[in-house]
């Protein structure tokens, strides 16, 4: 299998750096092919702007979606964007690895998403009608591929528990797992989250490494998070609200995950 690791940490000698190197070795030893997009090492341009199109008129008002659409359709995207899109096409599975900074991914990784997920590539695809509202949320260019988050955080696991002060980790990661990965079609397996990173000694690192290796071994067999597909009847279209008979009386993010 082909695995793309999109990695966002500025320090190669960090816990993240060690785990990224371990993941590459472990996957390759298992016979998989691995590419790494090390965003800090690549000096990735994080901001989406008119410079992402080599043909956008200098004096034209910048429209992010329109510029992205035209550049993707006409082959006038910046070369760095096109290269990352090719990696996504190549990959059977994608791992986004990052430290949780201010309840989200580092800006450089968010910028990777904003620039690489071009209109016509990751969004703005498929029929839009009263029966089908685009190929997204379970459909799209990434359908048939798998994705997983590898996340580190300094907080305690209890801080991110059901009653933890930071909020449940599932809710914090929902915009990434549902809105960035499931949206263009990935099957999203549960995240691998490491808590209290500042308390990681050699013994604990060994346990983390072994647990990560086991997770990587099941990347293709683990049951994905059962997000509800958009276009198979669970949602009223075009309002895109969950049918009242599904999760009746419930609200919030978790109604978009089917109960097993």
C-alpha cells in the first residue's frame, strides 16, 4: 500500500519527529511505500492567495474559490500545490501528524489543506440538485482511501474526557476528521492521540511506539468512524439537516455519527 504522511512539527528532534521516523520505518518494514510531506522542512507556503495561480490577473479582485477552480482546470496552479495533489492521488492512506496547538492543527498544516484542496479536486465536485448535493461527505476524490490523525498534546487525557475542561477530544478533532478528511471521501479511522507529552521518558516512549506500531498494522482493517454519508438518505436535501427520525431529540456534532 502507499502511505502519505503529512507532517507538521518544526523540530526534528521532538517526540513528533521520532514518531514520524518510526512510522516510516515500521510501514516500510511491513512492505508499504511511504512518502512524507514535512511541511516545515519544505518551507511550505501556508497562505492561500492570488500567487497560487500563475495566470490570475494582477489587477483582478481575488476570489479564492474562482481562482482555485480556474487554476486547477487549466493547469496553472503553483507547482508545489500540484505535487501535493499527485501525492494524494498516489496514496491509499493518509496520516496527518501534528501537535495540538490552541485546539487545532498548526497553521502550516491548515495552509496545506487550504491550498491543496483545490476547487474541482477536493470540493465543488459532483451534481448539485434537490437529490444530490455534490460528491462530498463519504463521496469525492478521496473515496476508497483511508486517513488517520496522529496527534500529540501536552494536556492530560482527563482534560479531554467527556467532562474534561478542554472538551472531549472527539469534538475538538471533529472539524478535521469530518470536515477535512471525510468531506472529500476518506474513510477515517479513529485517531492516535498521545497525551502529556512533556512527561515522556524512555520507558513511556517505548510503550507509545509499540502502541503506534499496532495501530499502523491495522490501518487498513480497523473500522472507520461511522460518519453518516450525505447523499444516501440520512439528510434532507437541500437543507442538509439530519432526518428527524435519526437520533431524535439529539443535537450537536455526534448526531452525524451513526450508532453501531
